[in-house]
C-alpha cells in the first residue's frame, strides 16, 4: 500500500487524491447574487446536510489550488448572507457542469447553462426552476479554513424554505429517490448516478464554453434536444468552420442520402444520436449544415 504524509504532497496532487477517494459526493448548485443584484450560479461538491433542527446545510467554495483566487459565490454569500441550494439530477447534470465554467464577473451562468431563473419566496437569489428540490437559505456563518490555495470556506446555511417538485413525491409526500434521480461528483471527470453508476463529463474549466445562450435559435428552442444535450453543445469553445461542416455532410451523405434537405427536426434527432455517444463535434457539424 502506498502511504503519504499530506505535507509531502503538492497541493494539486493531494487535492486529486482526496476528491477521488472521498466520493461520490452530493452536488450543491448554489445560486447567489452580488451586492448589485447580479445573479451567479455554480456547483459545489464539498457539500452535505448537517442538522435537521435547525435545518443546516454546509458547502465549501474552496480557494482555487492553481492561483489561490476565490470564487464569485464566496464573495456573494459574504456580501448578501443568502443562497439557494438546488439539487442536481441526471436531466440537468450537463448544464450544471457547464455553470462551473469560470466566466468573468457579471456573466449570468443561468443564461450560459440554459437554466431558468425562478424567484425565491424568502431570499433574493433565484432558484433553478429545473431542479427538483430547491432550498432557500440564509447564511449563518462562514468559516475560513486557511489562506492558501485549496483551503475551504465553510458556508453554514440555514434552510428557510423548501421547494420539492410534485414529480418526485410519493402519495404519502415522501421523496421517491428513483424519481429524483440525483447525481454525485467523483474524482477527475467522473460523476455517479444512483441508477447506473459512474459516467464522465469533460470538465468545462479546461475551456471557456460558448454557453447555451450562444446556440442558434433553432437549436436552443429545439423540441428534440434535451437540457443535457444543450449543455454538451454549449461546452465547446469554438464551432467547426464551413469547410469542416461541408466535408462532414458529404462524408455521411452515402449513409444519409437526404441529409442535405433534412428538416431541423430530423437533423436534431440525428445530432442527439451523436451526442448520446459523446460525439459533440459531429453533432455540431450536423446542426450547422
């Protein structure tokens, strides 16, 4: 067995070991606003429930390992003392992942991820309408665990109102875990789905995704493509050029002879098939044809 002293490891290596070993972890999709009322949305897997009376959740926006900077979410909860914790199920996991992209301050991650802002009842931050459980919280305390990269900041939140979708409730008003279909975070690019185990989503932090808001209108408003499909399409930094699109269409014309005259609906169905295999590049070439 390999054994290590934490002080002997580079912080990034230690960080990777901890996230891979302590998994799967629940995901808090935290919605906040800054002092000027600008919305912000970001997922955190340093998160759990710690008390029922009072109802307490804790999540930790850690200082970035690579450069010791802090996240907009941390700035916002310090300024406003409010947050909404939205749970993440499988239907929205790609969009939640896209919201973790480090967009500049002032960019609305709701729009980038293609998620809907729903007004809260007791706090100012918006809820994520697509989330099956939304927890409005006041921030009771923030505990800073250190000043170097990788240090956590425990945001201790008290739930002041819960919102639970009727679709995940049983007749006796308990939550149906299978209907809820939550996902959890593991190490690297891995996630875990209660129903099917592990799967991968490319980390959006490696690039600046164009976002769902930048998709063509016929794609963004598709009756075929799901939220996860849009999240995958929005997690690219550049689109294929015309030459690549034309070459792709010519290459698949033998298999799909009517592809050049296909409707948006038909192309969206085929693009969805490519996305189901993780082939985002081919999906984009098809959608841009």
